[in-house]
């Protein structure tokens, strides 16, 4: 698919539909009946690699191989084997889009360590806003996710493009933006990518910010 950030992106979806640790109010896939944090091999890693090999040999232009799709890709227990397998096939960059929930685990941080680019999300820096915007699995905390992302930056050698999804009236207030900026300063990403609700969200109350509001917040976060 054509991607705003990645050129022509080969999407790799390694989960059953809506298998996720969060039930974000803005999710384009709709609401989820229950969140999960258990990691397992939801689909066979060998089958995924076979399909990727066929796509790479198809002759179509591919600028990035991107883990995304129906849920949180780091919930797949074999994502490390799949990433390593792709790296043996091609020099095309491997990208992982993640909601950051599993990056609290050293094992998961190691599992994604061979990717070239990680695009982790951080929509909330306080527990109250985290509960409102991401509706996480019990046991997940905003503080834990920030700690995990900060530790990731310490060990990960690739690029980190931190994505913040802004939802009007929920996580765009001045006090929360200051808390987010403080968290971002700990994480030290290579880029900060601001997004807002564009595709039809899970909840109608999840509304987009205006271009002017987005530009003001961009200026607030600074050069990155």
C-alpha cells in the first residue's frame, strides 16, 4: 500500500482480527470485546515468511516491510523469528508499528531489536488520560510504557519514530501536553509524528484536531 511515511509498504499482518492489548477510542478497526496481553504464535511464522518471500520475488516495488494490521504485532511470540527471516531475504527496511504495551518486557524489546525502524505509540503520559484514550488491558500503565520506551531507546540501534495520536478534548489539553513532552524527553526518539483522527473511529466521540491546533502542538514539541 502507498504509505505517507514509508513509500510503498508491504504490510505484514500476523494476528487474528482485532487481537490487541488496548481498545483505543480512535481505532479504525472498531471496538474490541476484550483486550489480550498473552503472547503466542497466532499464525505460523514459517507460513508468514513463505508469503513474504513470494511478495519480495513478485517484482513489485517495495520500500518497506511493515508489521501492522489487525492488532498489536508484538503479541505474536515469533515476531523475532519473522524479522530475522526477512533480514536474511532482503535489505529492504523492516518496520514495526506498535502500541508500545509489550515494550515493558525485555524479551519483547529484544524480539524487535533487529528491525530497522520502530514506530511506537504514546498517546498518554498520565494514567487518567491513558484510561480514557487507550482503554488498556488491566495491569498496563502509562508509567510502565514510558519506562519501557526509555529503556528501548537505550538499547535499540535503529530509528524510533514516536507517534502521538491526538484526540480532541481527551489528550490535547495543555497540562497533558506538558506531561507528554516530559515523557518524550526521556524517550529521545529520532522523530515525533503527530496524528489525529482521520479514519472513522471506534467511538463517534473521538474527534480530530484542526490543522491550526496540530501546527501549534507541533511547534510545542519542537524540531523533531
